[in-house]
C-alpha cells in the first residue's frame, strides 16, 4: 500500500486544494520510511564493515552527531567552542532527545563499548583525551541518522579540530575524523566528503532531494 492510500496519508492530503493534490500525492509516495530496526541494523553493519575493511583505522571512538545547542556551553564559548575543553562530545544525551539518542543506542552495542576487551575496535564516547591517547585512538567517528545539508556534522567536526591536541594528532597522522550516516543527500555527502575537516564520509543509503529526484518534468514544473 502506498503512503497516499493510508489513513494518515489521506489526512495529510486533505490539507491541499484540488489542483495541488496530484503533486502532493507524488511527494508523499516518494517518501522512504525506515523502521528503527532498519536504522539500527544498517548503521551497525556499515560500521562493522568499515572496521573489517580497515577503512576506519581501529581503535575508533564513536560519537553521536549533535548540534552545539545540545551541549551546555557557556555564553562566551558558543561562537567557537572547542571540543573536550568547552564541552565533551560524548557527554550523556538529554532525557528528552531526538534521533541522536537512538544513534547513541546503536553505538553502545558495538563490541568494546559496554564491556572491556583486550584489543577493542571501538572506544566508548565518554573517554577523555588522555584516555584516547592511552588507548591509541586512531579514528574519531561522527555517526548520524541523516545528513541534509552537512552543516551540523561539519560544525561538530570543526569544534573537534579546534582542540590543539586533536589537531596535533591529526597533523602527525595518528588520528583522523570520519563521518558515517544512515542516509544523506548527494549534495550533503559530497560536501562533507570534500571538507578539509573530514578525512572520509559514508552513508548506508542515498536520500534524493527535490532537485535530484527522478520525478517527471511536469511534476517539477508544478512544484
């Protein structure tokens, strides 16, 4: 059954007047619905594959991607915050979180996160910089469910690289910053991939935008 044929879909379409309903129906039926299980399994499988293929050097610390407003920043540090100085990027997530909390749940099930291992591939996000050094961390991985523009993940990457120690480690090729998303628009993943702040970026699925969708020309004209 298509989304436009469901009761919630019909209710949404009732907000449109007659001439706009066909276009709204095309838009609604173009949506890709993903269950939490698909999101969890997709991200976990992608991360496991990247480690096994050594595209992510291990051990890697995994951090849920979050906006700066989610961290308790002092006013004087809000303009150009420095990770691990002005805030800890792996601090506990709010009790009323968004999708980043679910991503955090995915990450905590990775081997080595909740139980100690002799040579873990994954490092818990709550570790300090001194602990990352002692564990010989090789990768800082920002993980998210969706990248629409790339602004938020690049803002967090910039905050990480404002830290002098991380910047020094990176200059010596001891550590790099990576991004993994479940879905990303083509423009966003290309922007993140090409950013000097990020060494590599991957997504499980692509997410077409209004500009890149394969709709017929007449639909693009109507929108």
